[in-house]
């Protein structure tokens, strides 16, 4: 599907739920930018500042910040339902 | 109407599904996602036939093995919400012709003659002051996900099973200092893994120690440490920490079964451990949703198969 909203996924390489989020976006043909917070310190700071917490994945869709692979929340923000 | 609905896609559900497909039972497998609780394990070294594999890789292999079976039907992405008794017109031993309607959270429903409940469990919480307040703010439940966030920091893992020992290894790869806080005197996990951890200079092990509170840092926004009871001398002590990883087992996802089956005080479904039958005819259960004493991937997988073979007998009219 097409969306004008900018999407960023903050993740770590060994995180199962991060893989699942990326699979979800790939399956729906939605483009996203990935930030590996295991190595990207600036990205990590950005993630903590935006989400006020330390867990991954964090999904930023436009101005909305979703913590964890919350499929229902993602679909809602993207207007998929 | 299906002959069987399998509710859950962890090791028990997948193994039962493979057997059901090979026996050409008309069945549906309902799961939110495949793999079960061990998908977050960084390393599994006790799955027979594979020396070492990540939980994620093992889950993927299991899912692939199931998905290549011909004629399978899968409803993925939603959870079972409740089960309703209906008439099925099928009776195994001349008893009442009971069937079931499985209602999902996404509004769909499916009808079946028999049910195999393999919905597993979810993380057990410590249930102490501060745990909820600091969840995600230092309190974490997935070490393979969040360990890198504690690089050059101090973290504690609470628990004494293999999941806790694995988490110690995950954290030790990043953190400067790792505590393992174990409530009892003994480690429940594998000795081989424990010995590996004991050699790690970053790791300090606190046995007989029970966490009683998670407290905040100076700013109050993130975790500052834990208070724990040292049961050896009966005093309360403090540890300054940046992260607390909770790995103290699971609680069963048995709510959707309501009062249809007998459960124990932990809400685990009571089963006959030979056949995996529940107290309710035509409902079986296997894996971490049940009152099994040992929680292992391989045991869940084999219990799923025991259940399926018993279900097959039932569908054949008790033969």
C-alpha cells in the first residue's frame, strides 16, 4: 500500500519482534527506514527521546510513535482498516 | 465443520499440526504468530539433532516444516477469545454429539468437533513495586531484543531457569556488569550453561535472593536499581542498576477456555499426561498451557503429538 507518512523502525539485529515488524511492512509493500540502535548511538538517543523508554522495536509513523510490534496500532495509524 | 481446531502455533501446535496433516485430518490451526515463547531465545542447545540454534531460527524451521504439509488451513494474526458449545452431530462413543464454536478476537468464528488447546503462556511478572512503572524504562522481558541498550551499563537478570541463564549471556556481551538474582538456593537451568556463566568475570550470582522492589533513578524516569531480600541473613539490600531483565517463567494463556475445562490454582489446564485429555470430552491441551511439570520446547512438541494421536483415536470412534 502507499502512504505519504515517513516510517522509521528502531531495532536491534537479534530482536525477533523487530524482524516481525519489518516482515509486516515488506508484506504490505510499505517503505521504511531502519535504525539499528545496537550500533547507531545517535539513533538510540533519538529513539529514547521520542518513545521515553528503552525497548525495541519502536515504530515511528509520521508523528505517531508505537512501542513494540502492535499490529493493530500500526494498521490504525496507517488507515489500513 | 472441522474435525479439529488447533489453537496455538508454538512447538506443541506445530508438531500436532504436522501429524494432523499427515493423518489427513480436516483441521484448522489458529495462531497469532508461529514459534511460541522461545522465539526470543538467543541460543537453544538442547533440541535433539541440532547442536545449537537460535530460538528464532528453530521457530522458522518448525513453521516451514508445517507450512509444506499439503492441505493445511491456517488462520494467522488473531487469538482465540472464547469457545461456545454447539451440537456437532458427531459422537465418538455414543455420548452427546458435542461440538465447539471458536470465536476469535478479530470477530471471526469457526466450528469444530474437537479442540487442541496449545496457546502456551506469556511472561510471568515479578509483581513487585515499581516493575510496572519502569516497564520499558529499564525493566525488560526480552534480552535478545534489548540487551544492546545496556552496553557499558549494569543490569540484573531475575530467575534461575535456562531462559535466565541465556539472558545473562545476552547481557554480558554488552553490559559492564551483570547480576543474576535467583530466589532459591539452586539453579533450575542446565548446569553446563551455569558453569559457563560462573566463569564470566562480569557476572555476579546472588542465590537465595528475592527482589522486592524496583526503584527509580535520580530523575525518576528510568530504573535506578532493585531492593532484594537476602534470605541467608534476612536483611534487605540494594543494587544500583540500569536494567532489570525478568525471566521467571510463564503464566498460561488459558482464559479463552473459561470454565469448560478443569484448571489448577495457577490457571494451568489439568490434563491426563498420557493422552493430554482435559476434563472436558473432545478438548485436549498440550504444552505450557497445561499443568506439565517441566517446561521445555521438546516436551511441548511431544505432548502436542500425544494429544493428536489421542484425538485421532477419538475421531475414529475410540479405536
